[in-house]
C-alpha cells in the first residue's frame, strides 16, 4: 500500500515538474515576443492603441523659435517607448529614441500632414528619451527622460 501512495506522489511530482516546465517555456517565449517589438512601428503592431505621451518637448530653429512638437510615447500593453513629432508638412529628417542600452534612429520624409513617428524600443523599468532633427525648416529638439 505504501508503494501505491509513493507512486501517486511520484506522479504528482512529475506532473508538477511538467507544468512548471511549460510555465517557464511560455514565459521565455513571451519575453522573446516582447523583445521582438524593438525597432518596429507602433501603429503597425497595434502598440499605439494603448499609447500615452509621457514627456513633451519643442523642436526649435537656430534662433530658438518653435517649429514643432515632440512627444515621448509609452504603450502600456507593449511596454515600449517611441517618439512622435508634429512639424510643418515640408519638414523631413530623423527621429530617434534611446534607453541606457538601446537606440533606434528613423528617417522620415516630408508629408503625412506633418505627423511623424519613429520605431519602438522595449523599455519597462528603464529611462527613455528621444528627439528629432528636421530640414526644411531646420530644427532640433528632444524630450526630457521618463523613467519607469
């Protein structure tokens, strides 16, 4: 009778280990999936569906005159940051976002009603910031960092 009880205990341990292994594998796959969001478009991935602006800055010309607005965005569902800007429709240039260990640079063309955005970086629990430079008109600016 003891051996039957021991057999059940062994079966329960084996089942628990199997379930734990599935949980570890699932968690690892989820992490890989989140990291796959680095350098992706926030609108194409659906991450922009849960966006909010966490920091705002101004793009200015060489004389300090405002040319546009720049925002550091955060997606609660994807745990990502990216930069969005609003500039004259003639402007083209580069948008960038940074963390202490990663970066993404994105070149944009004139048009799109003057609203442009860069790619995302996965950034839960770290500081992120970003900026942009434009030509036609010439301007530059960046956001303060946001840490979470």
